[in-house]
C-alpha cells in the first residue's frame, strides 16, 4: 500500500511524534487566527436547535475575534463602533505613493494604502505620521 519511510522521518507534526505537543504559531496574528479556528472545532454543550445554527454562531464569534465583523455582526447590531455609521471620504491614492510608503516604512500595501487614505493621499503627511 504505502512505501516504508526512511528511518530519519518521524511521524506526526513534531520531531517526537507526539501529536499533543503541536507547534505553536509564532506571531500574535497567527495565534489569534488559530484561536478563532479552534473555537470552530470545539463542541458546544448548550441547547442549540441545529448544527448549522451552532456553526453560524461559531463563525460569527471567530470573525469578531479576528476583527472582521462579518455581515452577520452588522445585521445584528453587534460590534458596532462609534463613527462606524459615518460616510468615509473617497480618497484617490497613487500607486507610486503606496510603493514609496511600503519601501520607506516597511508596511504592507494594505497598511500603506490605509495610511495614505487617512492622510488624504498626501505622501509627505503619511511619511511623517
């Protein structure tokens, strides 16, 4: 069926082969995502009517923990912040400006774009902020 593994290969996710000692995520963001995903897998003992209701609730809680909010949270009025109902200005951001911010401040493209939008697309203000 399967070929035998070489003696240098150990079974399981860890060198000792013990599945209970799984490797922990290194960054805080990875740990947060792992915690949110593990909450989806944990069985719940409350009186839920259907399995789908439990899954939807678990997904909503996981999204709230990750900061995504999701569509369900906004429909239910959960997790709304002050100023969330305000209309945001549309700010045109130049691709070259985003590239400069990414290189100079060592940010991701999304964070650089957000920073530029917060400073009305002004590169100098964004770099000084």
